[in-house]
C-alpha cells in the first residue's frame, strides 16, 4: 500500500535516565509519521476538524527491537494497511541512521463525527486521494 518516510533527530528530552528514547515517545513518533503521511496525500487534520471530523486512535501496538538514543536520526516508515472504511490502519517501522530496525508498530484510528461523537465512514474526498 501507500508508504511515506519521515526523518527526525532524537532530542535529549525524549530520552530517559538510561540514555535511550523513553518508550512513551514512540506513540508520538508514530503520530509524526502518520500526520506527515496524510499531509503528503493532501489530507490535513486541521481540515478534517474544520469539517466536523475527528480521527482518534482506538488501538496502538508497539514492538521494540533495539533502542533509539539521543541525537540518532530516525526514519519513520508509515504505511497504509488497507483501504479506509470507518477505520484507518497504519503500520510503522522505525530505523536509525545505520538502517537498523528499532521498532515496529501499528495504529487503528476511527473516523468520528465531531458533533455527534459517532463513528462515520471515511469521506469520499479522502478516499479519492488515497485510491
């Protein structure tokens, strides 16, 4: 499916006392990759919210293989798992500058009407950009 890579440098504040990226920050790395992925296909969170739509995460999985450390340049590979319906699923792989696989993961998000807080189908204007 559709894939996009995003790179960033690990900041000191993202590490713990052991000198490695704190595990909770990987959810933010996935979010960075996901937002960049959506933007690259012409979809913006800001525009979705202005159109009364939210995209909350309903499931997150993360598998740690190796630690990222301060000042590493990591690459987040974000892939759409399948065509969106009421849900949209992404897979992630995070690599360091040596191209070593550090982390794999996935997120499942639901399209939700901002006013009613009820699930909704992926809007056609988004599907048209992804298919």
